[in-house]
C-alpha cells in the first residue's frame, strides 16, 4: 500500500517497512528494552485509561507474563497484580 498510496512509493526508492518486534515474544521485547535501557516505566500496555494499569486485561497480563519470565520487575503501577506474578 505504501508503494501505491504515497508519492514516495512511486519514486525510485520505495518505502520499506521494518517491524523488528513483530515476531518476538513479549519477554524478548522486554529483554531488548532492558538491554537498550529504554524507559519501560514510560511504556503502557493496558487497554484501560487511568493513572495505573488495570492488571487484569489481556494486554496487562501479557506484559506481566513477559516480565515474570525474565525474572524482572515491571516498573509501572497497577491497580491489581495477579498472585502468579507476585510469587517467586
């Protein structure tokens, strides 16, 4: 679509879309973020708005699972943390 839907796409050098995280697991993405010293406390996965993440939606649970698999602590605040996340 970028080739036919944009002026740049019609030029000699078409647009190239790179999605390096597409085939990584959540744990692999978090591991890379930690390695790059990304501000993970500024990232957000929760489907709900608010001051804290809910800790219950699918997106929160996937994020927490990724941190748990790495043995790392998720730096954002949650309204609820599942028992499996809190257990060592």
